[in-house]
C-alpha cells in the first residue's frame, strides 16, 4: 500500500471501486486526514517489536499507517462487506491480519495471545465506532488485557468524561474506571470535517497508559465498582441517598454512618469523591456486605 488510504481522493476511489455504502448504525465515519492519522500512530509509541490491535478498520486508513509503524497489526471488523475489501487492499502486507467479528464478543485475551505471540508489547489503536465506545472501553479495561496503551478516537464529550478529574459535571463512573486502570490524557481534538461522511460531533484522541496496578488499595473490586455506579446513579442525590438505594431502605442509618466513618460527609454528591474516597468507602462496605 502507498500509505494514502486516509486521503479524501483515495477513500473516494476505494468506495466507488467497491460500490461501498456507509452504514450509519455501525458508526462508519472514515478518517481522511494524514495529520490526525500521524498523531494517533505517534501516540501509540509503536515499533518493530510492538503489536497493534485495531477495532473497526473500515477501509483501512489507520490500518495502513499501523502496518508501517508496528511489527504486527490485527484488525477486527464487524461489517462483513468490508472483509473482502480489506483482504484485497492488505494482501501485500504480511504483517496485517484481518479478523471478522464483533469486538464486544470476541475473546480478546486469547486473540492477543494467538496473534501477537513473540512481540514485546501490544496496544489497542482505533478510531472507535461511537455507538459502542463505552462498552468497548470498559471491556478493554475490565478484561485486564496485557496492553501498553489504548489510543482511541472518541467523541469529544466522551474524551472529557474519560479524563475528568473529580468535582465537575463530566466526572462519572467512566472517569473513575479509566483512572483506576490507566493514566488518561487527551492527545488532540479533531474536527468533524476530517471524516467521510462527517459525524454530528467533534472528536478527540485519548491515550490511556495502563497501570501495572491500581493507584488505590481495593479489597473487593466488584464492590468498588458497585459503590461507584451507585454513587452516580442519581447525580442530584446525596451520597447517603444513593448508598441507601444500594443497601436497602432499612440500612439508611448505616449508609450515612459508614460514609461518615470514612471521613466522608454523607451529604456530599458522588461526583465530588476522589478515587481514594471511593476505595475507602468500598473497603468499609466490603466488611458490611449488602
Ligand atoms: N478505522 C477506520 C478509519 O479510521 O477510517 C474506520 C473507523 S469507523 C469510525 C468505525 C468502524 O468500526 C467501522 O468500520 C465499523 O464497521 C466498525 N465496527 C462497528 N462496530 C464494531 C464492532 N462491534 N466490532 C468491530 N468493528 C466494529
């Protein structure tokens, strides 16, 4: 490949040649900007000893750049119509493997072990389909995949939630989960005009660098995430009220007492709690299970 799939001219050519029609329901917005592609690939810190797992290659704009920067690329595409197109475009690339499937359903741990054997590190690099961004991210994090980075293009508003510090209206369970598993940073913001067809929202590239271990001590991880979800369940309610919904009405007093015993005012809102405070609360609750 010539390295130009991600240009307006070549993308138009490929789409015309194969008679491809976009499926909005699959989040098909193809990137046609060499600068943005370079920023994504640079952020992933690839090299000949590294692997890149791509989710949703489309017609391969990013795949092609990854093939030049990494030792090996595996790209998972759900849309069956794109498989023969990708197979043909990447036939000359010995280090690219196209996988037909749903990224949400595949066993990614096994896929990584099989397709990237012998490589030093693997990163996920993707321009994600926006209708499933959060489930895909949560799966990548919760499955504890052996990844170095997750570099993803997402809606700008999701990027803000992923990287939000405590206290603001963007801070929610996604922010807590991201920070628990990784160190997040925004690489760049991306206008809607660099996609074909243009989506209705602007985007941003986010890089997550996975942590070797969580930044807080949590005795029961399932309890930690239950408490986090409960705390944000009704954003206008106090922590005490949201915890009561988790524990049951008969434990209202206890809910307030437990948070007070962690030095957390039960009248606060969930969105003001730091990771450390959520951990303290969850550890306390793990001693007094619901
Ligand atoms: N990577 C290409 C680019 O940057 O131009 C295309 C990105 S497009 C935003 C998202 C791609 O993800 C589409 O090709 C779509 O068919 C694919 N897709 C949607 N849902 C998927 C899923 N659950 N698993 C794998 N791929 C999916």
